[in-house]
C-alpha cells in the first residue's frame, strides 16, 4: 500500500513538475509577448509622437492661415456693411426718383394727350392754311394785275407832276402878288379892327340898354298883374255884397276873364321873349287856373293837353287865350253834370301853311238839339264868336258825340 | 265849438288885402291883422303868433316878403304862403318848383277856391309835422 501511495505521489510530483515547466514556459512566453508588445507600443508611441508633431505643425500653420482668413473675413464684412449702407441710401434715392418718374410719366402722358389734340388742331390749321394759300395765290395774281394798272397810273401821275411843277411856278408868281395884296389887306384889317372895337363898345351899350328895357318890361308886366289882381279883388268884393245870385255869378265870370288876361303877362314875364308867348305854357296855365277855381273833381274829369311848342304874338295870344278859356270853362261847367266822369282833350297845332287850329273835345253830355252858335244867347259863346271874327278865323262845332269845338285862324309869323 | 285858425295877411295893396281878409273870414279863419310892410309883418307875427301867414313878395319898404319870411320862419316857425304876381302857375301846380317845407305858393290874380286849397294844404302839412 504505502508503495502505491508513494508511486502516486511520485507520479503526482512528476505531473506537477511538468506543470511547473509548462508554467515556466508560459511565463517566459508571456514575458516575451509583453516585451514584444512593449516594443510595438514603443514604436507606436514614437510613430504617434512623430504624427503629433506633424499634426502640431499643421495645426499651427492652419491657425495662421485661419487668422489671416479671419482678418480677411472681418475686413470683407466691414466692407460689406458699408456697401450695404450705401446700397440702402441708393435704394431710398431710387424710391424717390421712382415716384418722381411716375409723376413725370403721368405728366408726359397728359402732355402726349395735349400734343395729340394740338396735332389735330395743327392738322386743321394746315388744311386752312392750304386753303388760305390758294386764296393768297389768287389774290397775288389780282395784285399783280393791279400793280400793272398802278404802274400805268404812276406814269400818268409823273406826267401830271411835271404839269404841277409848271403850275407851281405860276403859283409862286401869284403868291408874290398875294404877299403884296396881303400887306394891303393887313392895313385895311387894322382899320377894321379899330372900327370893330368902336362897334363892340357901341354894342355893349346897346346890350346894356336892351337889358335895362327888358327889366323895365318885366317890371311893367309885374305891375299889370298886380293891377289885374286889384281889379279881380274889386270884382270879388263886389260879388260878395251883391244880393242877386245871377249878378254874383256874372261878377265871378268877369273875375275869370281878368285872370286870363293876367296869364298872358305871366307867360311874357317868364319867357325870354317879351313880345311872344309859348302857346303850350299859356294853355297849360289857363287849364290849371280853370280846374283849380272850379268845383270839379279832377280825379273824375281828366284833362289832356296836346299843344305844339308854338310861339304866338301877344295880340293873337290874348284873343286866343280868351276863346280857349270860354270853351274850356264851358266844358268844365256844363259837360259833366251830376258828378259824371269823363275827359277833355285840348289840342293846338300849326299846319304847313301857317294856319292854326285850336280844338277842345269832351266826351260829356253833348249839346242840346238845335244848338246854333250864332244864335246862342250866352255871353261866353257870343264872346267866342266875336273874338274868332277878330282873328279872321272860323269856328266849327260838333255836338253829336260829346262836344267838339275847333277854331282855325291864320297865325302871324 | 272848433277853435278858428288864425291868419296874418301881408299885402301892401289895400284892396287886395281887403279881398284876401274877406275870403279868409268867409272860409272860417280868424284874421289877426293886415301888415302893409315886411317890418310890420315881422312885428305882428311875433306878437300874435298866427297859425299861417299870407305873404306878398313885393312890398313897399326896405325889406321884401322873402326876407321877412326867413326871419319869421327862423324865429317863430310859422307856415307861410307866398301870394305873388311873380312865378308861373303851371310850374307851381305841377310841383316842379322847389318849394321848401312850410311854404305855399299862389300866383296873382288868385280867387277864393285857389286860396282855400293852398291854405288847407299848407295847414295840413304843418299840423302833421307838429304831431
């Protein structure tokens, strides 16, 4: 037994020994392997260091390049910003310019439209001018013809001028004669001037005398009127104390007739002419007097006076005025009874032969049937008849429609 | 009873003045007096203060009716009617003559009717002015 155990131990020792040897070998291999790895690592380190150095160099170079590039970029950036600002400014300008251009464009459009119209007008004008030109050509031809005629006339005038030169010489001779005659006339003129001065002074004296006479005449007319007023007042006072109505009426009628006489002096007193009166003023004055003195309503009975501006001499005027006053007061008193309304028309005119016509027409009640002026019993109509005879005149009466009375007589020139 | 309006007559012709005063009385006026000259007219009008004066223009004495009227109108403002041989009936009737306020105009020879109309016209105007 011990022997088997021993053998096993011996066997075990030999196995262990083998294992030890293997272990030694493994360790050696591992050491060798480690050594190899160290070597490889060392080489790799060296290689890596070399690579690092290269890389470092590259890095430095790259950095340098980068710095430069950075600088370049910065400067480029600044430039770009400046450029951008400039562009901004330029852009704004361009905006304003654009607006201006838009306006300008619109103006140009408007102008273009105007030009189109102007063009049309010019076309029309051109057409007119063409016509005018044709007309001018025609006129020109006429003028040429006229010029030719004038040339002939000119030659005639030249001939006439030559004649005139001769005539002029004759006139010079005549002028010399006239100078002599002129001197004679100047001498005569001086004499006449002296005479004219004498005449002027005489004329002034005559004028002064005439003025004096006119003043005196006016004064006389004034006095006559005052005296006629006294007569009128006497008649009025007498009428007032007269108990008989018919007598009172007669006195009032006389007062009216005196007044007609006074009016003629008034007209002479007023006018520049002291020997003739204006028929229109005179008739108007008598109409106004008669209407004022009557009880007639002038609103109901209208009077129309149509008298030409005629100058009549004082003698005719007094007679004519008396006739008219009788006729007109007859109208007022008798034509419109019982507050009747109507009108009276008075006309007076002178015809071409110098014959005067005085007419009084009313649209009143008219004349009584069978009325005859020559047989009339009233004083008024008797006076009218007598006064017409004094004027060598004629009297006509028509009482068919209202009453018309007209007198014709030859007026003195 | 209605109080009569009082009138002064200025006229140097006695017959005319008498006629005027008779007519005025007939028309219902009281005649305060008759003055024959402008001086008398000024004195009487200031003393009696009439409602109206009938004034002739041509008067005997130093002054005429126009001068007297100026003084009377200035002092007592009494309406005046000129009764005169001067003038033109047609002009005064048609109103072309510039007659001042408070002044009337009658051309001689006058009659009752003319006097009545002008006196009434001037008195009516002056009373409407005094209202």
